[in-house]
C-alpha cells in the first residue's frame, strides 16, 4: 500500500475559504464552538495548577471579638492567630503528586483535542457529503433526462403501433421513480446543509472541500490522539499508584503558629476591681506521623490494578487502531476499483458517443441516441467524482484521530 503523508489538510491554505489563505482547520467549526474549546483548555490548565500545588498547606488566619457585661462594667475580649502545618516530606508523595498533576493535564488536553477533532471531522464530513449530494442531484437530473428521452421514444413507438401500452406505462413509471429519487436526494441535501450550518460559520456554497491524503500506518499510530489518550491515562495511573503508596509511608510536617490575646475591663466579681491584659506568643516544631490502616494493602493493590489495567487498555487500543487502519485501507482499495471501473466505462461511452455521432451524421442514428449517450457519459464522470469523495470520507476516519503535536 502506498505510504501517504497525512493531511496537507494540516497546513491548509487554498483548501479553505477563498481569501483566507492563513485559515486553519478550526475555521470549519463556528466561533462559538472554538470559544468553548478554548475555555476547556483554560480550565484544564487551572485544574492542573490547583492539583500540582495541592501539597502546599493553607495558612489559617483567625480572629475573634466578644463583648459582655456580666457585672458592673462592659468587658471586651479579642484574639487572633496565624497557624500553618506544611508537609515537608511525604516519602515521595509530593514529587509523585506533582507528576500526577502534569499527567492529568496532559490527559485532559488530549481528551479536549479528541472532542475538538471529532467536531471538526463531523463538520468536514457534512461538507463533503453536501458536495457529494450536489453531484448526485446533477446525476439524477441526467437520469431524468434519459428517462424522458426513453418515454418520448416509447410514446412515438406506441403511437406508430410498434409497441403496446404496457411498454409505455413502464416508461412512465420509470420516469416517475427517478423524479421521486431526485426529491429524496434534495431532501437529504437540505438536511446535511442544516447540520453543517449548525456547526460552522462557513458558507457551504463557497468553501472548498479540503483534500486529504493517505498516511502510513506508522504515522497514523505515532500521531494518534486516541492512543495518546491511552498513554496519558497509563502515565497518570502510574503516578496515582505511587501517590497512593506514599500516603501510607512516614510523613513530616512543619508546624508554626503565632497567637495574640487582649482582654479589657475584665471583672470576676462585683467587688473586685477590673483588670486588663494583653499577651502574644509563638510556637513552631515538626510533626512526624505514620498512618496505620487495615486497608492499606488493599488500597495500594487497587491502585496497582488500575495501573496494570491502563497498560492493557493501551495495548488493546493499539490493536483496535491497527484493525481500523486496515479496514480503511481495504475500503479505499474497493473505491479505487470502482473508480477504475468508472474510467473504463468513461472510455467505453466516449467511443460509443463518437461512433454514434458519426452514424447520426450519416442518418443512421437519432438525436435521442446521441443525447442519451452524452448523459450516460456525464453520469460516469459524476460517479467517479462521487467515489473520490467516498475515499475522502474514509480518510476522515483516520483524520479524526490524527494530531501532529
């Protein structure tokens, strides 16, 4: 199989909207869809930063104020404190936690990439199908023209007594069938247009359909977004396992606090004089702890199983993608056969048309014969174009999972 270099689509210039030479694939989806994905990436960044710094303990600020009058005068009390308990050693838990945050962001970004790719693929697929149905509509009009020619011939033959009414009736039915098929094609085309306009700001009438080229199997796997999601998930589960283990190992925290108290007009009885006092103090130290939990080994084993499963899922995804690539290549090969057959038919109809025109000039063939062959030749050309779009639609299946970064 010819190795292909995927997607000239990724560096599109002329394959997009006219006068938009620097446009990218994002232009195939609406500005609102693009904004949604932009916010998704921003959220991924924020969530990853929050997770990365989660080991940094908060500093707690406290303040209280109270007033009371149990005796003669009014007395007040104020207190304030600043406290912190910061982990400084968690048996590798801090390091693995930071690594886990990085892997989590990568997974989130790839997941967002995948969703964005699916939407772009859907938009491009709709555009291709619209162009395909435009060709089918033109092809159907030619078939209606041929059916009308056949009906005229049958009518003339019936009126001259050469055919009975059954043949004329069949010709009428045949014309009605192809006309009804035209209505079905037009209805489907309008549905596709409505779907495309719900996803894209582009005008389907003026935008060019991007041309995709095949890729090698190696390139498909190397830049495959679905495989990258599996790899990122495996990496995240690996660090999650290490974080889980560290949670049951010794950890050391640095503790510190500053406290301030102030009391005014304090009375302890109606006869004793009031007093006031203010003081402050600090404390600091370290705390070492080792959690002992009956479920320690079960919890660690659960995390280990998640990691092992993610490795299996990655390999299974790779096999699934290899099978998908093979299937797409087989489908494309079948369309190539259909295209080759169309070309053979084009050559055949071209020769027949040329001979028929000569016979028409000599008076042996009618204008109906010439027109019918002209239509049939054009139908074969349109079939070839339709099959080419079918090949592009197959390639979109690969594009959906292809990402260069």
